[in-house]
């Protein structure tokens, strides 16, 4: 058996060349990254799309063919119901701390849904930043009637990614002789200088695709969408040029050359003159020709127009599928049945939305919830909750109600045992029917199933 690095007579040389090419590519990548970090005072975003077109996100975001897909994804990720999950479900102190965070954070932040909607941009741009505004308020977050002074976040202000840059920390480099990097911030619309972020705890930073080669900027979907969007721009440009060129269709001119040739001129000269007349005709909408000449305009077939139309539709459809993980919300097309396709796309889209929410939930728990607990550590110690496990922020999944299924479950439960008691108000909410119990406690008692089978009569003695 030959050595792994030994060439053989049957394709071994190609294997070795491939290995050498991979090694060279690896070395070039490492060299490029080190050069990016060490050779410039500022570390630039290595994203391919942003390097080719700094405004690519604004262009795609304002494109009406893609704006709806971006909105749908960001709205689904942002959700509209939130809670803090206790660090320990069975620990009363952890449960109480999660309740305090719900009232002090979720209930106090203005337009939380809109802020998380903006944070969901991180999937496309690589990262997103939000500034945490807050103030002190006297609140009863425990629910025992005692008012305490709490610091609570009141607003999460979305900040543009270009308001931040990564630079070398010269002071630390001089002290340790090692490369240190830090983030700087400059507010848009002002003439202030770039300044170091002295209090990073007041910023919520969401990073998508935080691989080593992204240098902390994240790796967004813009890099994948950029190629097809560039093709769309080129295709539309050629499409419009073709529409302008072929709007008149084909112009067939028949010229009378007999008198022209008798004067010693060439037929080609007469044809050139006629072309100039036709070109002028298109702009003036008027034409003067010899009475013996003939002009015939043939309508264009539109075949080229159809090709460009299908190409642009295919490119947009591919981008929408990538953004949403499906085509359902924007008009799915395919050879299979619509129901089967919708079920497959639903699973794909659900996984994508869940992952997008996790990318936001973790930074929120770290930055917003962490800041709230740190700013109120005195109150937490006073309540004896210093040993409670930190809660996690969770975006709750929307559950679509099915009244028929709920009614069947309720009937099955109530007919299974006389010991089961269900709240009439909860049954009304689940089945969307008004249900009353007739009891003071508002409960409906179950009844055992008859001996012969079937269901019992709930509430019967």
C-alpha cells in the first residue's frame, strides 16, 4: 500500500496537486486575515458583500420585491410574547427572580417588539447594535405591595452598524506588546469624533455567524444574496435597454435606387442615409422620404422580453426562498401539491425562525437582563435572591388555536374521571364557546364513562 503522500501512476499526481493547492489557499487566507488585523489602524468588515458595495443592504431592503420577505422574517423572529424562564424551575427564589425580570424589563421597555424587529437584521448584516436606555422608578415588582426603587430599561434604541468600528488599542499594545482590538462608536448625524465605548454594558450586540474569519463583525446572509442581486441589477439594466431598442419593432425600408445610381452614387450610401433618417424619425415621430421609398414596421416578437422576465423572476424567487426558508408567504410555485409543499416549507421555515430567535435571546439575556440584575443587585440582595439562578429571556412561540381539537380534549378529560376539574373560563378560551359551570368556584367536574362505553355527562351527579 503506498504512503498517503506518495504519488501513484493512477491519479496520484492530481491528488498531490490538490493537496498543495489547498495548503496554498489556507496560507493565503491566514496571511490575508493577519494583514487585515495588523497592517491597518482600523479593522474593516471582511464581508464580501460590504466590500463590493457598502450600500448593498439599503438597496435590497428598499427593493419592493424583497422588502416583504425581509419584513416577514424579522416580524416572525421578533414575536410578540415574551417571558423570562427561571434558571431553576423548582427553586422558588429563581422563579421569583424571573417574575421580577418580567415586570421590570418586559413590562417597562417601550415598543420591545419594534426593537427586536431591528435586532433581527443581524442575520443579514452580520451584526446589530442597540443602546439600552433606562431610569430609576419606584415599583412593586415582587407583588407584595412594597414599593422599591428599581433601575429599569425603558427603551432599546437600534443603532446603525456603520456607527461602530474596530480599531487597535495602542495603549494596551505598548504595555503588553500584543495586539488588542476594541470597538469605537460615533453617533450618526453629529460631528463628534470616534470615541471608545467606556460602558459596553449599556449596549446590546447581536452577532450572526460569529466565526473567526468574520473578525467580530459577523457573517450575514448579505454575502449570499449579493451575487443574485447583482445579477438582477444587470438583467434589469439589459432588459430596459432592450425594451428601448426594440420598442419600435423591426423597421424594413425599401429604397428606390434607380435615380440615385444614375448620379454616380453607391447603393450603400443611400442605405446609410436612410438609416440616419429612420433614427431621426424615432425621436421626432415624423419622417420625410422619397415617394418611391417604402417603410414597413414589424412588431417585435417579445421573446427576448420573456427571457429576461423569467430570469429576473427566478433570481427574486431564489432570494425569497433563502430569506424565508420557503416560498409560501409570497406565492409558492412547484410541480408538487400545494399542501405537501406547504408542510415541507413550514418545517423549514419554523427551524429558521427558531434559530433566529435563539440568536437574539442569548444577547438579550446577557446584555439587557444582565444589566438589570447588576444595576439592582442591592434590591436583589435585600430580597434574599442573590443565590437564585439567572433567568433566560425567551420569545414565546405563537400557538394557533384549534377549537375542535380543544373541545375533543376537554370532553375526553371530563369523561375519564370524576376527580378531574377544569376551569370554565379556560375551556371557553380554548374552545371559543361560552361555558359556565354553575359552581361558585367556576370549576366543571368530570364524570366517569358509562359501563357500556361512550362518554359520561360532565357535571352529572
